[in-house]
């Protein structure tokens, strides 16, 4: 502890950590780095007191925006590229396994359980393109994994997720599927279209402050899970979609891009999208 000046302020605050209560090594590591980076940021931009107060008011408004359906701070983290960075730190790819990416705020627990090959479509749109999605889910040795649970969800052809749109049936374009004995999955859905993330309230303020747009490229979300394997939270992207290399939440990874092809007549859909995944066993992940 000590008397502060502009040169020693960071050291003084860091030295105060744990002086009046026990803290863990991890708490010390996190707080020391946070204090150094936060102080460094204030010095870098020569932050003025009025700007500090503006920032505090902004965070107050962000907190007031949160409710059951909206977690504003995750959205702000997405716009700043923090969620995708934390996801890459939490799920490093060091083998053949598929890459993860952000979950996003629109997942719903317990989607309808559907048989292999069934459709998630509960409402039709004039501009829809139906698609047959299929592929294999394999382990790191290339063997198909049977009985893998796969939750899928996407926006409708009007660019809105079912739970935000009173004009769509419950659980439209959502489903839970399982791989067969060969690790093969299949379902019918629509080609996902680009859509804007919520850009009102403080998320919109941040986008405008950054001179950015709210749009995401067309994507299908997945959560792939099976006991003994690391859950895979990911998305696959349409190689022809607008915003693919300018995603408002920076979640697109090269390995997650696939291509819609014209479907063969027997599939009875407009398009066909084939995509395989590799999941990592808990034992390999723990090595
Ligand atoms: C999404 O893909 O659903 C999403 C991801 C991050 C922020 C908002 C939406
Ligand atoms: Fe999404």
C-alpha cells in the first residue's frame, strides 16, 4: 500500500490485493492483469473524467437492458469479439476435431426430438429454399459415433428466430436429432439467411460508436453431445452468404464454411448441404 502518483498507481492497487481477505492465486492473477490493462487503457487514450462518467452511465443502461430474454453483456462481448476469443481459449483445436464458435443468445433447451431425416420446418415462406443437411460425426480416429445428440436451430427466411417472432409456430426450425449406427445424421431445414443481431439499446449504441453494422452471415447452429466426448457448440456457414468475411460478431471460421448444392430429385428439397464433424473424447481432451 502507499501514497499514489501517476507512475505507481497500478503497483499500489495490485499490492493491495489480498491485504484484507484471503484470495486465491487465480483471483490474484485475474485482478493483477485486469488492473494493469485497465490502467494502461486509461493512460493510452488519456481518458478524461467526463468520458469515465459517460462510460459508467453506459454500463448502467446496459444493466437495465438485461431481462429474462436479453443478456446485454454477452451481446456487447460478441460485438467486441470477446466471446469468440474466450471460446477459442476454452476450446483450443489441436487435432482433427471440428472448431467451435459462439453459442449466441437464441438457443432453446429441449427442442422437439425428431427422427433422422425429418424436417424442422413448421411454416413456409415464399422466399424459402429447403435443404437436406447430412453428414457423419466421427471420433478422432475416423470412426463414426452412434447415438450422438445434435440440436440444431436457425433463423427463418424472414431473418428472425422463432422465439422472437410471434408469427412463427413454437420451435419452428429447431430440432434434436441422433446419429445412426454409422454416425450419420440427416435432417431437412431451410437455407439460413443473413440477419441483424439486436441493434437497439446499448448493443446498437456500441455498434454505432464502432462504426460497425449488426449483420451476421447465414448460418445453422449446432450443439453436438454424447457422454464421454467434449460437447461441440458450433455453426456452419453458407459459402455464398453475404457478410461471411464481415460478421458483426467475428464468429466465422474457415473450417466451418460449406456449400449448398442443387439437390438430387429423390431428396425432395431444393438444396443439399453435406458437412462432417469430428468430436473429441473427454480422455483425449484431458491429455
Ligand atoms: C447468433 O448467431 O445467433 C448470435 C451470436 C452472437 C450474438 C447474437 C446472435
Ligand atoms: Fe444465429
